[in-house]
């Protein structure tokens, strides 16, 4: 079982919020083959395929990331439910340790000029949390988890930036 985190991490390009992703998620996972233990690579694959909310293990970084995203999603539910005059309680997630007060972040994002700007503001906050979570982790699984989530954020925004907006708008406008 290989354990060459230092070599793998050393080959990864730097990531910067708002930049084009320097590699794809598939390339990232493929590059990990033979350099990190199979169980760790499998965890990364599962997090990508099934999402963070499927995680039930005991890696503190993943638990904090999950709690932060649950808190963000709950605040978004509250704002959207209030706008539609419905009860938000039945849509809230209560599992986990929700120690994050993110109401101010979500409110500020909600007040942005467009939904895309609001989403970008939330992703910037997510990126900032990932930077905090990575402190002290340089050549280990936790570093790779943070790197992967950052790469997923970059891929998401690259997909949005390269989407054929006219085709999407035509499709939306012509639906019955």
C-alpha cells in the first residue's frame, strides 16, 4: 500500500479562486493511483461521486466542511421559505454539529445583484473555510480532501463560464 503523499502533493498545481482549473477531477484522481493508499483514493472518489452529505466517518476536516455546508443550506432554506411564505422547519437539516453562524454570509449573498453573484460570494466563503481547514495539513489526506473540494469549486465555475448561455435561454423560453 503506497503512501507517497509528499510526492503526489508536490506535483499538484496551485489553485486560485476564480481561475480556470489547472486539471480535471478525473485527472486528479487518476494521478493519485499508486501514490496514496487505495482506501484514501476511494474516499476521495466517493466524496466526489456521492457528495459530502454521504460522509459519516470521523475525519475532522470533513465533519467541519459538512457542518458548514449544512448551516449554509439551512440559512438559504430559511430565506427562500420566508420569501414564499412557507414554513422552513420541514426542509431544514438538523443532523451534525451545526456550530457555524452563517446567517450574515447568506443574507449578504442573497442581496447581491444576481443569483450568480450570490453563489460566487458563497463559494468564496467556502474557499476561505477550506483555506482555514488546510492549516497544518501539507502532505496528508486532509490536504488532498481540501484540494479536491477547491478543484470542484473551480470546475463548477468553469462549467458556468463556458456554458452556451444562448442555447440554455432558448431552451428555457421554449419549454411548455
